[in-house]
């Protein structure tokens, strides 16, 4: 099918985009890579009055450094991420997860910001952003900016802290260089499929002790989640198979995953424990 | 209607399109380039794959207006006159198709893969074309075709260098 008719705006700056959103009427949709939005519009599950296409807003695309942070423009495509030298150096967790997203053609169009704003709990990047304590920089009507931490950004199923009239501009994540080990463990059954469950782990070792651990869970509820109990069990623990296995056993604590044709909830909880064990072992260099 | 200026398979076009027109429908219905096909409604199958400014995209998941100012290459634009592109020739010689419906997209995705990775392993070929589904062949001969084309294309590239 083809989408229902809509008015189309193609701004070239963030200010123009905000104006187009403000002027677009009741039901405005921002289009990033269109890799989730166009399919939804083709199925007529969405029929916006106006589409504001960000493809030509050059200032939203690219990765830069700012002190201890990496700043990723919302329109940076998945394939830009996989080619970016700063990501290769300081953003390996993002790269590992991005590599598992969809297929090469979808990665040529789909964007980092679009995947986060879409907030699909089965999407691979939300759990990564949560595990990294990312900061979401949002522009509102008139150009005012605000910053929202990842823990407050993912509100519910396909729902974020973005309000009508707002635009996600960039995402700030801490640089993880020397000393940090990372691993994104994704479980799915067939090519280009979404995660049934996935785990994003990043661990900093000091000698034979785990100094810091951050773990994000994909598709274990209506939003991405942190495996807080596992993180607490790991910090200060010896790097050993026993401690990691014992900690990973708590990965499903407090989760309420859904049951669907791919997996029942209890199987998802089982996967979360197994994948957390694998991801933490790899991240800790075991 | 919105005016777009686009180059497709080496020719320039200036056309009015509705913003909701998908690139694949513009190519097929307005330009008559029916070599590019539609195989699904969910952006999964890859049958519609073309190159937009040199990168593979699913043309059912791009708006025609988004191709304004760009260069599009379809399956109809890769042969050199009557001489098949090495990837087309390899699909033909290795029997990389049965019904042939997935083939235009497979070939466009495979050319994109070799551009980024001229000598892929079997595993890398399977990953590289994971966005393209074939209901007939079981992929074995498709992988062989990509291997043959990789060999031929890198030896010609070597000879030119
Ligand atoms: C076949 C297929 C397989 C896929 N498999 C996976 C997978 O395995 N894992 C995975 O994580 N994803 C997968 N995806 C989704 C892919 O990652 C998309 O790129 C992503 O979900 C959306 O990114 P986009 O840039 O295309 O956003 P769009 O589709 O353009 O937008 C998505 C939503 O976000 C909103 N939005 C976008 N940008 C902004 C912004 N800057 N400010 C405010 N709102 C914004 C839009 O209004 C829309 O509601 C798949 C997609 C396809 C087609
Ligand atoms: S027609 Fe199936 S992906 Fe485009
Ligand atoms: S040859 Fe029939 S779908 Fe691939």
C-alpha cells in the first residue's frame, strides 16, 4: 500500500524544522530515516497531516567529542555510526548493537536518533542508551533546549519524554575507552529480525576486581530496563566465573516481559539470565 | 505535487510527484523501470533494492521526493550496453535464481556489499545480503554467484590498477 496523502516539509536547519513542526497542524510526524515511519504509514497505522523530513538538516548528522562525552547527532545513520572513528574508539557498545540492527539497506537510511525516538522495546539502541546513562538534548518551539536523562526519556511502549512540537537534536554518551569492556548479546532466530531478548553490558575492571558495571535489557518490558540487581552484585566483586554467574542469575528480577509468538515471558526471563552471563563474561574479559 | 529532479540510470528527469509516492512506484509507474519489483508491504524482502547516491536502499521505504537531487541506479542501469555486469553474469552462470523475483534486489544488494568488502567470506556474504529474502533457491547458488563476481571484479580491478 501507499501512505495516505500528507503535506510535506523538508527543512534544512533545526530552526526551520521547529517552525515547520509548529505550522504543521494537529498531527505532525517528524521523519528521520523513515525506516519505521514509512512502513507504518504504508500500513495506514499512521496517517499524519504533515510530515517534516529531517534528511536535509545537515547540522543533525555526525559524531563529535566534547570533553568526556561523545555527542551523536540525531540524524547520524546506523551506517555512519559503523564507519565513525570516534565511535570505533569510544563507543564500541553502540557499534556492536548497531551492527545487529536490521540489514545494510535499512542501516543506510535508519538513524540513531530515530531508533531512540521510536522507543520500540525490541529496538537494540534504547537499552544501550540506558546502560550508558545517555543524555537526550531536545529542542522545543522557539528553539529552547532541554536535556533529559535516559532513565526519564523512555516512558512507555513507543512513548518517550518528547512532547508535541519538540525535536530530538543530539544524544550525549560518556566516552568509554581504556579499561572498559563491552558486549551486546542479541538473541533472535532469523536474519534481520528484532531481538527476542538482548543484553548490553559494559564493565570496568581494576585489576581482578569489577569497579563499575552497567547493564541494559532489550525487550524485557514495555521500555528498556537496567538490570540493577546484577550491577549491584558485580561492583566490588572478583572477576570470576562464579561471581558473574551468581550475579547474572538476578537479571530477570523485577521484569515483566510480554509473551508473543516468538517467546513466552518465562522463556524471555531465562534468556535474560543466560545472555547477561554471556555479555558480562565477555565484557569482563573472562 | 512537488517537483523533483533526479538522475536515474544515467538519465536526468524532472517530474511532479505526490509526496506520498514511494520511490519504487515512481521508478516503475512514472519512469517505466519495471525491473525493480515490490515483494512485500513490510520493508523486509529487499526485492525493491536500488542504489541511492551509491548506497543500497529499499526503494519501497524511501519517498520519491527524498530522491530529489540524487542519483538512482536500478537493475536496469548496471549492464554496459549488451554486456552484463559481472554480478548479473555470475547469477546467470551459477544459477543464482529460480523464479527470479528476488534477483534484481539480490544483485543490487550484492554489488553494494562488494563495494564495501571486495573479498567477503561466505559468512560475510550471508550477512551482507540478509535484507534480501529468496523463497526459492535456499541461497546456496546466490552465495556462489557473489563469490564468482567478487573474484572477477577484484581481478579486473587489479588488472586496471
Ligand atoms: C526490515 C527492518 C528490520 C529492522 N530491524 C531492527 C532491529 O533488528 N533492531 C532495531 O533496533 N531496529 C530495527 N529496525 C528499525 C530501524 O532501526 C529504524 O531505523 C529505527 O527504528 C527508526 O529509525 P529511523 O531513523 O528510520 O526513524 P523514522 O522511521 O523516521 O522515525 C521513527 C519515529 O521516531 C520519530 N522521530 C525520528 N527522529 C526524530 C527526532 N529527531 N525527533 C523527534 N522524533 C523523531 C518519528 O516521528 C517516528 O515516530 C528495523 C527496520 C526494518 C525496516
Ligand atoms: S518491497 Fe519488500 S522490502 Fe521493498
Ligand atoms: S529466485 Fe524465487 S524468490 Fe529468489
